[in-house]
C-alpha cells in the first residue's frame, strides 16, 4: 500500500510523523513501517491490510475517542470489504506540545515578546524527538503493545525563552489573546482560534507542565533541549530575522 496524501485530511508526512501542517500539531494519526493508515475527519478508518502488529498510533492528548477505539480493539485491518474481524493491538503515544510551536507562538512587539502564557510552564518536546520515538516503537512494536506513553520534556516558560533571547516577556490576558486571534489574525482556519486559545489557557493555568520519563526511556538518551528549540523558533520569527 502507498501513502496517499489525499486520504489524510490535510496532514503531511513530516519528520517521521504525519502532522497537521496548518496547525503545526499532531492529530489522531498513525505512523507506519509498511502499508498505509487512512485518516479522515471521523478518525482512522483502516489499516490498509497491513500487519496490525507493525504499527503504532500516536495521538494528541485531546483525541481521546481515537485512543478509546484503539484501546478497545475497534481499529480493524481492512484490505477487503467487509472488514475482517481481526483486531489491532495498539500503542498510545501522548505527544506533548512542540517546543517549536511554543516558541513560534510568542509574538514580537517592539523589543520584546508577548504571550498569554503568563508564568505557566509547558513540558515541551521537540518534533525530532517525537518522530524518533515513534520510529523506535514502530520498528519493534511487540514490547510496546498495549502501553501508553507520555512523551513530554522539561518544563519551560515564556519568560525563560525571552531571557535567552535577551528581551522582556509581556503577558497579555486570555481575553485579549482570544480577541486578537478572532479579530486581528487573518488566514486562520476555523478550528485554530479556539485551539490556540485552549493551548494558552492550559499553559497559563499549569495543565501542561507535568513530566514523565517515557520520552528519554524510549530514546535511550537525553532529550533535545526544549528551551533551546523554543528559542530558535522564536528567534526565527523576529522581525529583523526576515530582513
């Protein structure tokens, strides 16, 4: 089976993971070693006739329905119609939010940056580490069957990123953040303003700062520095960076 971009509802293969190219975040998606996994707005529809043991299913935290279906064996390999009764065993990878996204969401204003993150911390993780872990699991899925991993890194704050950049961080309210997203940010897809507001809320109020050893255990090494990754992403959006 071949990978068909048209079947992934706007997702692209990037760094070993199929990611939401518009939002820069993972969705309820699948990484494969062979064959193809089709993804639609309704969820993963079939496993392209491949060996169910040869695939892992990374999911973003909010896509609990896909996680529920996977854990309950509701994902069936369908290389024929009707589908067989065979059930796929899955491995759930809870992807933490990208360090690249965290840095990229800081808004440059004058000689400083603004965000609605306040003093809240995010247990950020680099895209590269997430892709590597997914490949590790997919290349040898048997030991991970039925496991749930939390792929999060070291907590970082917007203030730390600003300090590394040598500028000040100015916090704005969540209400102002929502207003800007709705009124002053053209080109966003309909789901993006509430998604981005939700991210800011989660970070500001400490819902996304929890840590776990799963990332480094699966990597077999120290994770990439999320602070340095976020700083690089923020630096790339600095106004003079594009001049």
